[in-house]
């Protein structure tokens, strides 16, 4: 039974009285207007009198009989030329334009035919409805080239997934130089603002905002993977109208873990166009006769609840529809990871000692990071040789795994399968397996080269090696790392016209390995990591139970990183570790309490060197881990309200997570540094049920601030707020609201 109204219908006549729970999808003959309606959302498109597919609407829900095309829908007009500089082809708003007919804005697709023709004009040919999916077929006006557009709606969140497939029906090859998954359009307006996420290693998830103007903003990766530079996510709000809590937000994200490109700007008539898909940089795909090229899915949604409303809807969508097992996914266990403690110096005895200490504080998963395999004593050797280092583990991994399991934890292992050190047995056996151009220098990054996963033999080798590793050892979890970008992306051994397919074939084969490994080992969990958060997107999330958000584990920086991350992605997958102080990234000194309060806002991990801890540290950690377990379901799977961002003029920040059933809320209040004698202002909780009575307590124990009642209604808390008398630098407190009615 669907919670929200959903309807997908063709033809205005079909709309009358059709919006209802479980509304039937209908597609009357001869229809030219298409609608997708989900929770809080309507999207519409239609075929005009010349056969172009035009975008008609993307935004808040419309009434069932609203005139998407005033008057007779069959009269949807294609505009004529505006001036000699603006021919009809570039004036007509197109849902997915071919590069042709004088188009001067971003095309959906750009092709070169075997005879040199570079003109492509796509017009409507057919459509069909398959469940929650609308399929519209476009065809070139002369050549047998078709583009099939797919629109799938998730009725509960209103998120749609769009993708395109180009098919060459000709007898000669056609080169595709550029192909988007989708192009989105917003009406003319001068007050749109684009929000995006940028950064670099150990500084991911930095938030930026720019006005949307005729100067195109391009969010892209040319790196072969998603990258730390730009994330394939965007949100567009309106100046002075959109805030964290209110106002329109149009947002979207590409499900792709390779080079991508999302462009945002106004076209020649001031309409906002957002095109996203494979990056055309260094890319080309020669479509053989009869061949089809599919794009990844570009998901998009709308919220009138501001950036907070948009991210909550998108989180909800990801938890139900993207991450493995959806609503049935397990809560993230508290993990220990040895990387910051021991780096490459891993031994059976050393890890066993850490495991004993981790178990004492309530850790549920023990993860051995880099350094356990091959000749891996530094980052100069060993990558590619996924066999246990017998000097460090004389009897293999089994004794350590048995020990970890006897302590009540499960066992996880770090791998970086796509990479190879030149100093490795794998590279010595297969020097031709790396991305490179023959007779050209190859740039090494962190002393490693990238295996060419586009090759089927490389794909099958990696799958085999990983399958063996997981089959022969009781491994519950793999941290799957990826620690450099592509440089010389050569694929020798295939015809020149196929070599630039590497950008697509590589990523598809990566997904194949992940999917197949999960299929063969259904209980295996995987963490996506790329030098921290360098490969996080909706594509990799389909195969990942959690992600390593950033190598920057400083708890104060981390609040900003988490604030940026959650604009796009769900806290359900966001891992955060408590590590040592001073922090390696910036030498900042913070208390263990503060580090826990920062990390407990995601999936909690511990990466400190427990060999250096005193009894008091173990007691503090045990207290926080136990406290975390009482709220983790709310933090991980609840609704997140970013109440006071960690950036801005004040030194405070606050987040609130509320369980989906409204029975628990957790308010984290953090103070970066005290100024003068100021006291932080009260934070007003959000998302509680106004009618329920909640008992408030301090997470981890401790007295409530003076004057705070123990019991009050959700309405009371949300109106009155809660002020913690925080003083000092890097301090915090968390309040828990438990419903008692
Ligand atoms: C990357 C990861 C780290 C750690 C190291 C190991 O930087 O992000 O967490 O696993 O590799 O080499």
C-alpha cells in the first residue's frame, strides 16, 4: 500500500479524478502530455505541434486538472525563431535536445555520423508506461538513431530517476561525443542560487553557493572517479526565499562513480538548464550498428521545505531505494579501525591486543586496515598482492579472526583492489594491466598505478581474488579504498575508436565486481572509501552499506564536513571516528567527550591508539559507546534537522535527529570556542510530535541545566527551546527526548 498519492498519466483527460492512493497508471491513445506525481511533487512534459518533447513543469504538486498547457493540450506550440541569432531550434525548450538545428545551450547528446554529419534533431516517436516508469522514445528526423528516455518516480519521496539510452539503427558506426542522463529546465528567473559541494583530500564536503547566471557553472570530475573536487549533487534555491527551513529547492544527484559533468546556467532566453551525465572530457563512444549506450540515472526532486526539507526527503529516498537492503538494512555497528593507531605496522599480536581493548568499550566490529598483505610495509609495495603477509600473520588471518569473534565482535579488512604498486607480484606478472599509454611515462600517485578494470581479464581476476579472500576467511566487512586519480588513461589493446570507452567500462566493471561479490556473500558489508570521501555518490551507494566520509578526523572540522555531507547524503551511511588528540590533520587538541559527541552524529567508529589510553579514557569511551547504542537508530535512520550550522558568525552549532516514529529525538549542541562572556542561545528542537509528552535527559548522564523541566510536550520544547550553559572551547552536550505518551 503506497503512503502517498501517485499518478502517472498521459493526456489531460486521464487526469480527472485519478489522483488517489494506488492510482492506476494510464496511457490513453494519442496522448501528448505526460505527468509524474509523487509526494510533494509534480513533473510534466509534453509533445509540441512540431514533435519536440518540451519540459512543462517541475515543482510543488499541481491539481489533477490543472492546465499544464492552457486550452487544448494538442496545441502545445513550438516557438518560432526569435531573431537571426536565435533560431527556432535553440529557442524551443527541449527535454532532451540533440546537438543540431543551431542549438546554443547544453545538448543532451552530441553525435558524429560516419559521413561527417554532426546535426542531430530529436523528435517524439512513441511512449509507453511500465509500472512507475514512463518511457519516451525520440528519433532523429532523418537517421535511424533513437534516444529512449526513462522517468521512474518514487511515489513516497517524489524523487524521479531519469536516464537515456542511445541506439544506433544504422549500418555504419556513429560516434557519441557527449551524452547526458537528463536535462532539467526551470522557468526564467534571476534569483536562483546554486548550492554545491566541493573540497579536496581531508577537506571534502565544503559548501558553496553561486548565483545561476548565463555564465555556466560546471560541476565535474575528470579524474576517472567521483573525486574529492565536486560531488555529483546540486541544489537550487531562490535568493531571499529559500533557507534551511523553508522555500523551494530543486535538487538532484547522479548515480555514477566515474568522471561526470553537471552544468547549470541560464540559456539564451534566461531559462535555467541543468544537464548531467558522463563527462565529455576525453570521452567518446563509437556506437556500432545495432549497439545501445545507456547512461547512469540522474535522480532529482523538489521540496518546498528549504534545504532541510530537501535533504530529509532525499535521505529518506536513499534509505528506502538506494542503499543495500533499504529499510531492512542493519544499523551500523560501532567499529574500531587500526589505521591511525598502527598504520602499516600491523601484526597478529598487536592487532589482538587492540581488539581486546576495543571489546572492553563495547566495539562491535574490529577492522584491520592497510598493511596486512603482500610486502606491504609502506605505501611503496604490495598493492595487488591480496595474500596474507606471513611475517606479520604467520598462521594467516584465522587466529586473529577467531580472537576477534571470541571477544564478541565481527571482523573487517581493508582492501584497495583497483590499484597496484609497481613493486608487486601482480604488476611483475601483468605490467600491461594498468591504465597507461605505451612508450609514454606513467604518473604514479602514492607510488601506485590504476589497474584497467575496463579489461575483462582484470575484472575477473579481481573478483576471483576477493571471492577467495572472503570465502577462506570469516570476513563480515570490507573497507574498499581507492587512493589516487587517473592520469594517463590509456587502454592499449582495443581499437583506437574504443579506447575512450574506458571511462564507462571501468566503472561498470567495478559495479559488476561489487554486485557479484555481494551476491555470492550476502552477509558481507562494504564501506566505500577513496582517501576518505573521494568516491561517494548514488552509484557506489547501491553497493555500499556505509562510506568513509573523510580522512580528516578532527572533531571540529568534522562538524562542517558532516554538515556538508548531509546536504546530499543520508546520515545512515556516514561514518565518523573518534581518534587521537592532538589530531593528525591540524594538531588541534580536544577532549575525548567532545570527540565522541562529534562522531556520534553519524555511524560511530573509534580509530584512536588504544595502547596509549589510560583507565579513565576507557571508562569515558565505554560510557559514550553505551550511550550511543541507545540513540543510534534515531541518529542513523531518523530525520535530520540542521538547527544551527557549524559555519557562520556564531561559534555554536546544533543538529537534531528525530526517529521516524517521532518517539525519540536527540539534540546535539556544540560550542567551538567561547567569546567574551557570551552564552549560546537556546536551540529550538524540530521534528518532535507536538502532542506527545517527552522526558528529556542528558545523553551519557548528568544534570539538566537549571530551569529545564524533565517532562513537557513536543510543542513546549519546539517553542521554548533548550539552552545549555556551555563554556570553554570544544565542548558539547546532547539532550535526548524520549516520548512517554
Ligand atoms: C586511505 C583511507 C584511510 C586509510 C589509508 C590506508 O587514505 O582513507 O582511512 O585506509 O588509505 O592506506
